[in-house]
C-alpha cells in the first residue's frame, strides 16, 4: 500500500488507470476526504492542501478535527481466544496488553 503522511494524517494512494491520475483518500477518520493529481509532486501538495482545508473547515464549524487514533483499542474475541492470549502473555512474562501490543506491532509493520 502506498501512503503519504502529513500532520499526523495518513492517506492511501492509488493510480486510476481510466483517468490517468493519482487518487488519495485519508485513512483512519470517519470524514471522507479525497484528492487527486497528475503527478507525485502535485499529489503531495494536494494532500497537504486537503488536510489544511479539513482543519480549517473544522475550525470554522466549531468542530474538533478527528484524530486518526486515540491509542486505545477495544476488541471482542471469543472466550477461548482470550484465554489462549492470556496464557501466551503470561508465558512470556508480559501483561496481556503488552503482549497484544507486540503482536499487533509485528503484524502491522510486516
């Protein structure tokens, strides 16, 4: 996946073969923010402008801009999986939170 990052926001970048343009969409927020350009340099500028416009619009509306993530993650899993995860965590001398953080980090960055 190709991404761009700016001021804590990340956008996924794709190439639209039909229109022969690069298209980007912000990830991790509920608001729908998209941008496009003919080349990479213009795409980066369009992305930065889209983020700036989003922040300005939120300010004008008196709305707090969405953050991409709070750092808190709540999961629903089966009781069996919960027990197995706790056993794995305890076996490594970690809390379930520490163990899950390591597992998620490995999965996210590989």
